[in-house]
């Protein structure tokens, strides 16, 4: 079991390190889909269904992001999803977080200056808009 935790931790470190190395291209200029494919698909899968190549190494089941609205009576909770992706205001009662704290990573990657929060908000909004666009309804 310790080996699996180590692999999961090592994978997260590699993903975040790769993210920081990619900052030569402004993340704020990427679309929500591009950011998802570059930063999220390893765990969540290209289609967002929780079937990425790293998903099997994650201790908790990686959620299916294409069914967020379906799990919420057809409503897509934009602000909640934005806060989850951001990760800087995690609620301890919800347990440990396995996902990188993207808000912090984006903030540092965007220069950690006075305008970074504006750019971070745009990155998060674009990711949330992309996630909303891939929602599967029961009719699909």
C-alpha cells in the first residue's frame, strides 16, 4: 500500500513539475480544453470520465467529470467546481486532497504578482466552462 501512495505522490509531483516547466507558454492564453488536456487528462481522461492513464494509481476513484450536472439534478455548480479546481480553500472535513492545488500552481506560474489572481480566475473560468461543455445528460 505504501508503494501505491508513493507512486501516486510521485505522479502528482511529476505533473506539477511538468506544469511549471510548461510556463514558457502562457497558461492564461490556452483554452479551457487545452488546459484540461495538458493538466487534467492524465487522471481524468481526455473525455473527463475518470479513465486517464494515471487513474489506476490514484487511491480514491477519479471522478467522472462528464456527469457533474447529472449528479446535481441537471445543474452544473460552476462556483463549487471552480473552488475544487482552485484547491486553495479546501475544507478539511472533506478529507485529504489528492488533486494538485491548481490555484496555487497557476498563481505562481502566472508570476505571483498583483495581476496573477485575475489571470488565475480566467484560467479557472475557462476550465469550468470546458467542463460544463462536456456534460453528458441521461438523454445522451
